[in-house]
């Protein structure tokens, strides 16, 4: 089986897509927040690889093609932003203040928790990019000397949690303004959270898309500064 996956160009891609389709089906069928398609696809893929005794490297020979699409997919999030550009221009100060607040909250939270739990420098910088998209977060972690593979896992977990809890948290804190919702979700849960923002509404999706780009840039700068604190 390992040899088949290593030689079959799209075997890994097929497993990944089928796993995600299962996740989407369960989400629509059961309508339960915890049944996040991405979370389910990860679980199904892992279970399949373990039961079939397939090495990750063999699986990744085909699955890696999906990784190449990550950056173009992130760029495509600019489309809803373009459609709501006039709304952005009329609220640019509030939008920027919201995104900056989100980035600082993320970095300060990681710093406080790292000091509390006594994390090493490498462990600390690994967590700093947790709230930005994987395409940017991997580079930040590598540049600062963190563990890139763990960074990827943390980013995905952060996004999934944000996707699941976004609407619930907005209801608890009575956040009803679409722009505020989008900025909060995008700044905290990057692209995975943005998928939920787009489900909520067009304005939420557009503002969340903007937050991904701006929060990514600000985190690159902010993380390089915060990295010196531990």
C-alpha cells in the first residue's frame, strides 16, 4: 500500500478530498457545530492511514499538491473584500483599530501563558503565529526558530475552534455589528474562521478576509518584537 501511494500521483489528494467530503456531509446531515468538516477530514485521514499502515511520507507524495493551492486560495479571499470596498473605506479607522487590537491580544496572551507555564524560547515562538494563516505562520515560526510542524497544528486547531465557537461567542457578548464580527473572527481564526464568517454574511466574510492579510503582516512584525521577551 505504501508503494502504491508513493507512486500514485493523486492517491493522497483523493484520500484528503474524500475525507473532507465526508466531513461536509456529516456537517449538513447532523448540523452539529462540533462536526467541523476540516476537523472530521483530519480525523478520517489519520484513521485511514493508521488502519491501512500507510506512512505519512507515502501519503504526502500525492497530498502535497493540495498544499500548493493554499496560497492561491488565500489570495482568492480578496474577492469579497473588493465587493465591500466602499464599506471598508467608510470604516477604515475602526477596522484597523479592531485588527490591531486582535493581533496585540493574541501576542500578549501567548506571552503571558508562556511565562506562566515556563515555556522555552523555541516553544514560545512556535505559538506566536497561532492566529494567522498557515502560509504566513510557517515562515514566521521558521524564522524565529520555532517548531514549524507544531505551529501548523496549532494554527489549524486555532482556526477550527474559532470556526466552531464564532457565532456562539458573538451571541454571548452581543456582538451584532457585521464589521465587528468579521474583524473578530478573521483576526482570531484566520482562513478557517473566515469560512464561518462567510456563512454568517457577506460583510462579515469581507472584513474577515481583510483581517487575514492585515493581521498576517502585523503579526510578522509583532512576533519578531515579542520573540525577544523570552
